[in-house]
C-alpha cells in the first residue's frame, strides 16, 4: 500500500500527514480483504451451519471497512463529519466481527487471523477518531 | 428493485417485513447511483473548479449509501448495532451532500435532483433507525 | 432510481440518452441488491451446506454488478473500453449465478426471484454492449 | 495485508497457494486505494479542469480493482470464469488509468505514483490470468 506516499503528495497536505489516519486507512483495506477471505473459508468448512452468523458479520465488516477506507482516503475536503461517522461504524463492525471470530478461533485458523485483523482495525479507527480532535 | 419480494421470502422473515427498512434500502441503492452520476456530471461542467467539494461529498455519499444498503439488506442476523451505526453514517453523508448540492441546484439540474435524492435517503435512514426501536 | 433523469441532465449528454445503457444501469443496481439478499437468505436456510456455491456466486455477482453499475453510470468520458470489459464480466457473473440459482428455484423462492433478476441483468448487459457499436 | 496467510488456511486450499494470484489480490486492493487517493488529489489541484478525465479513470479503476480483489479472494469455488472476466476488466481499467496518469506524472507526483501502481496491478492481473491455465 502507498497510503502515506499518496497522501503526502496531495496538494492540500503538502508533506504533513496524520500518521494515525494513514494507519487506519491501511487497516481498513486490509481488514476488508481478510473478512472477505474469512467468509469464503467459513463457507468451505464442513460445519458451515455453525458459522452462518460469522459469515454475515464478515460480510458486513468487509463492506463497512471498504467504505470507511475510501471515505478516510478522501479526507482532504471538509468531510470530517462523514469520516467520524464512518470510523464509528467501522469500529462497531470490527468489534462485532472480532467477537464472533474469536469464538471459532481455536477451531479455525482463518477465524483466529481475522479476529486479530478486526481488533487492529477497531483500535486504529478509535485512535484515528481521537486524532481528529 | 425487488427488495420487498426478496426479504419476504427470507427463511427468518416469513412474510412479515419492516416496510420502513425496505424503503430505506431502496433509497440507499438509488442515492448511491444518483451521487455517482452527479459527481460525473459535475466533472463535465465548465466551472468544475467550483464543484470540487460537491464531487467529494457525492463520492463519499455514494460509498456510504452503497455500504449501508448492503448491510441493511443483510438484516436478518443479529447485526442490529452495525445497521444502526451505518444508518447514522448514511444520514450524515446524505445531509452533507444535500446541503452542498442545494447550493448548486439553481445552476445545475443534476445537483437539484441529487439533493432531493439525498434528502429522501437521509429521511429514510432516520425513520429506519427509529423503527428499530 | 433516477438514472434517466440524471444522465439526461449531464452537460455532455444534453437530453439524448442511450436508453439501453440506462436500463442496464438500473438492472445492475437492482441485481446487486437481489444477490446480496439471496446470499443472506441462503445463509438462513437449514440446508445451508447445499447452498454454499450459490452463496459464493451471489456474492461475486453482487460485487461485479455494483462495479458495473458505477462504471456504466460514469459513461460520459472516453472510458468505453472499461465499460465494455465490465459489461462482459457482469454478463458472465449474472449467467453463472442464474444457472446456480435456477437449480434451487423450486425449493427456495428467493433463488427463483434472484435467478430472474440475474437473467434480466445478463440480457441488459448484452444489449448495452451491442448498443455501444 | 494477510492475503497469503488467510488463503493458506482455507479448508479447500490446505497450504498450497497460488502465489501469483495472491500477489494480484494485494495489487488490486492497493491500486483501489491509490486511485481513490489520486482522484482526491487531482480534485485539489488548481488546474482541475485539465484533470477531469484522469479523475474519471481513477474512479473507474478504483471500482474495478475493488471488485476484482473481492472476486479473486473468493477463488475457492468454481467461479473461475468470473475471476477471468474480472481480471481482464481490471487489466483494461489499470492500463487506461496508467496511460492517463503518465501524461500528468511530470507535474503531479500523485499521478506518477498512481501510474506505477496501475502498471503493477495491470501486470499482476495478466500473470494471474496466465497462471489459471
């Protein structure tokens, strides 16, 4: 990912970047991919009927992370309120997905990795929201 | 759109549907399309440099509406918290985009139509949030 | 949806619209919603382990339809090659999803409706591609 | 990104992964972010009216890369035809966006970085398509 490089060359930014927001953008894109992958892996498990809620939360989390990542990337206008609301939604989606994935982490390695990714993204969203003052 | 038809045949729903949520899903998909179209129309205007903030809010609103529409469609699990957070984010994105589009509505018909679409979606999100108790 | 209204007010279009492309855009957004809904309904069925391939194709089709709808909405530049490639991808995704949904249509009403939506979108993509000469 | 880790723990994959496809998935997510960022940076430039086609191709490329990344992540079913069609669409979108960004690369550093990202993604899509036989 080239998040830092791209944002630092933005005409409104000119070198001074919010590193916490950049970290958050990277986690959002990464978590969107991880959740999409975890949903597909869950669909391949023999006991898929025990993982349907996990799959739904994976899909929700992937959608919300992707939108949060795009909105936060487009941060240079005066859209702070939309970013804040999306960071809050993303934190919620990541927490719910992490809680569910953690329940399956001892049986399914993909759920363990996905739970970790969601927890990192949840925390990155919290810190980015705080950094916006 | 077949939102009502699809949700009423969901095994967990069995005929009794939340009409306010269905209306909200339709407005989210419709507003995502309208905002994508308005951004492109703004990019085609001669005075595009006066419309850059409008384009950004259009793009934000399109991303948030699309994610809100997907999450709300997937309402049958116990993901109420994620839906609520996304309805709040969508209401914010629609309001901000509507306010900006309204400033250009007398000069650009696409902004006038888009502002109306955003206002309808903003209200549908409010009402859907209220209907969830 | 306000596809026709929005495109007809685009500064590059000025009233003369490609009705076949407009129909295609509407089907793409509608099919994206229907496939997202069908995946969630399949996840709620008791025999979910027989529907995992259907869910995957639903999710693929939803992603491809959403992207095709956005790209086709943004048709006013000289991006014809991208639109063509996305119409081809969307036709493929819709056909594959329709074939799978049709296998479950007699047992699950949501699959029957979804198959119809995919077939309409498949055909609309074909016709839109043809209309672009 | 945890693409390799996630795919290698998928129940259908069990350790043997297609490294070329994994590379492609990473480039798709990365390029989606870069193009979203380049569109926003272009919107911040004084000479935005000279960059409108660049912004459109950035937005197209971001949408197509995001969808291609999701579909390729969900590779474990028998959806090879959809993946192939999306890899072809993504290659086209990346090439067109790269060609346009290269025209502005000497004036705008964000366009230079974005062109490179698009070229890497274009090549990764080509190689992934070839690796699928």
